C-alpha cells in the first residue's frame, strides 16, 4: 500500500461515515426541528473523523462487516461530537469556534447546545445497540455497549474532563497530565480501536493487549501533538481558537516539557505504536498510517 | 394486599434502590473526587423514586430476578436524575432547589453540573449493559439498552425537553401539550415499566400493549398532577420552586383546562390505568397502587 492509497482510503472512510451519520441522526424535518437541525449542524460536514478512522483501520485487521463498522464509527463520533458541544459551552471552555464554524451555543443557544449533547450521547448507544443480531452476536454487541459506556463515563472521557477542570491554575506533574489525557481523550480513542476490531470478531487476550498498547501510544501522541499545535498554529488552520490553553493557564506538554522535547516525545510514541502492531503484520497497515497521520498532522 | 402492605413495599423498594445506586455510582474517594461527590450528592438520599417503583412493580408481574431489577431501576433513575441536573441549570430552567436541596450547579458549579449529568447518562447504560448474562440473556439485555436509549433521546425525553423549550410563550393546544409530555416524562415512565417487565421475561405483543396503555395513562396523569401541584402547593411541600410554570409563562394542563377539569382528568386517567392492567390479574396489584399514588400524591 502506498501513501496515495492511504489518502484515498481516508477520504472513502470519511465519506462513508458522513453517510452513516446522516442515516443515524434524526431527520431535520422531524419535530423538534431546532434540536434535530442543531444535531446535524454540529455532527455533519466537518471534523477529521479520527475515531471513525481508527475504528475502520482496526476493523481491517479482522475483515469486519461494513454495516457494523459504520455503526460503531458513527457511535464513537457522536460521543466525541457531544463532548465538543458541551466542552465549548460558556460554563466550560467558552469557545466560539469549532471545526471552522460557530459553536452550537453561539449558532443556536445554550439550552439547545446542552440538549444536543445529551441527545447525541443517547443516540450513540442506540446506534451501537441497534446492529442486526444475525451479523453481530448479541453478547459481543453488549460488550461494545459496555466498553463505550465505560470510555464515555467517569472512568473515561467525563472523568478526564473533570480532572482537567480541577487542574486549571495548578502545576501538574507529567504523570498527572498523562493520566488526565488517558481519560479525557485516550479512553475514546482506545474504544474506537476496540469497537472496530470487535466488529470483526471476539478478541484473544494477546490481541486485546496489542491493541491497547497501540491505543495508549496513539492516544498520548494525539494529545502531545494537540498541545504543540495549540502553541504553534493559528486559529484559521486549526478551525478552533489557538493559544487557548496558555491563555486559560492550563497545563500542557509544551508548558511542562518544552516545545522540542514534546515533538520528540510524539515521534517516540509514533514508533511505539508501530511496534505494538507487529503481531498483526500487513493487515495493520492502516493503523500504522493513522499513527503517522496523528503525529504529522498540521491541524 | 392492603394499603399498609403497599406503603411497606414502597419503602422497601426505595431502600433497595438507594443501596443499588450506592453500589453502581463511583465511590466518592476515587479521582475525580468532586465529580463523584456531586454525582452522589444529587442521586442519593432523596426523590420519590417513581421510575424504580414502576420497574419493581412491573417486575412483580413476571417474578423478575432481583439483581436485574436493581440494575434497571438504578439505570432509569440515573437517567432521570441527570435530566433534572441539566434541566435545573441556568441556561434551562435556572432552578436553585431540587428535592429540598440546592441544585448541583448551586452546591458545586455549572461545569460540574454539566459533567454530572453527562456521566450519569453514560453510567446508566453501563449499568443496564452490565447484567450477568447467565441471568439475563444478552439479546434481551440488548433490547433493554435500545429501549432505554430511545426513551432518553430525541424520540423521548430530550425531544420532549426541546419541544418544551420551543413552546415557552406559545399557546399550545391540548394535543400539543400532551405530545410534549408523552416525550418529556412519558417515555421514561414507559421504559421503566418495560425494563422491569423484561427483567422477568420476554413480552408477548398483547402484554406489551397492555403495559403501554398503562404507561400512557400513568405518564399523562403524572404530568397533569404535576401541573395541579405546581399551581396549588407551596415550595416547601414540593421540595422545588412552586408556581414556576405560570411565572415562566409555560403552558400547563391547569392553564389550558382549568384546575377542576385537570383534577377530573387525572382521576379518569387513574381509572384507565387500572383498566389496562385487567389481563394481569392480582400480580398487577403494585402497578395499580402506583397509579393511585401518582394521582393522589401531594408533592
């Protein structure tokens, strides 16, 4: 497979996910209109779709069923989008720009933003639990629901956000910062990989461990690169407000390690991610390329 | 069974649900402390537990497994509590008092209230999907997840709240008001009944229809009585701010039908609920008593 292949694959997955999200979201002409419009406004037509790409790349390891992959990819993206919508609200990060567009509470209002996030979370569980049991055995599907709930909840994303809130103005150690990000972004990246793989078949303990090692490296790399970009890129490139972490006095890898050591760490994590995939051979090519993309991205 | 029985049964269920919620919520001494403390603050030690009572009463129809009942009762209560926490926030109803205590955004802060709600929703799905598959077959458990997600999302509770928001200042017809409440509160009451019954066994189509007729009558009665109480009781009795609907210019049964016709409607719905339960005989006694409780409550 060549770099050309990868970029075509990425675009094809993004298009398939866009189509699936369009199907799984309530239509805009159904009551309540404003809620459904706002759900579609914030979910469709944007985003790098990193989590869906991870799900599809992990699905490729075990030739996963396309319908099931479309479901799990849509579900993890819905959870991610809901977290952005709530995170951008005035009582959290108070951000006006996301994916190059006004955030939901700016384009609509705060109450709508709150409900959009709440509804997207419920919808994600409905989508995961809605697969055809002829294709996906109920026991495995139930495992997916449980993993998604754990990744989204207090032992995952929400817990990480709470630690993040509690850390504003504090000087965290590198270990504390890492723990926060493992929960805040790492848990959802990990579950994207796991759900994609489970869309193929049940996992052996060793396979689970290899995927967890990959996810841990990629998850951390993702955050380190985010911090580097926040410190170096401009808002137009990012599609969100740049330099916010420093302005908000939030601890980042750049503030703890410095810029160049952060870049070196990201590169080391990229190599760790590749190494973790060794047992899967050629079938892990897309996961390798995604690790490269995550570290080398410019936005 | 006598009235004495019912009141003892109610207290026993409430105690069992309190214990189950305590088990299913993250411990307060686990990081992030504030999030977990706030989740426990708002979920434990209060509330009428109407949804858990409905689940247990429906479970009694089919001699449901107690462990499974504790799970589904906790899950529906977590969804209900999360909706209260978000509903009370300044961008929604801006309410300072709930179940006789300061609301979460008052006792903690808005960001914590947002995260408490988000986390409770995820936790609810984790709890429902976490039953022992030896007791509860995965296919039925998956049906429960799907029903809960539908009841919580845009075709249920969240959709109803969005219609409610869109209706402020408008004069709704009785049909529009009814539709709003079917979604806003009715969907979660219905799913409480269904999940309790499913904790016992799969339902035949006729049983499902009977339970739906019961739930529809009880759900509507619940809202009519809420409106009557909002117009007639004081805040100390309600444990929340009384007279808010009129102050917020929200359409209610009392504003559309008048006070006495609203009371008569509630009584008619109570009789409808009893009638729907005829096929179940004596085993439906608790569901009948709950319909009576819902209509005759003073808070």
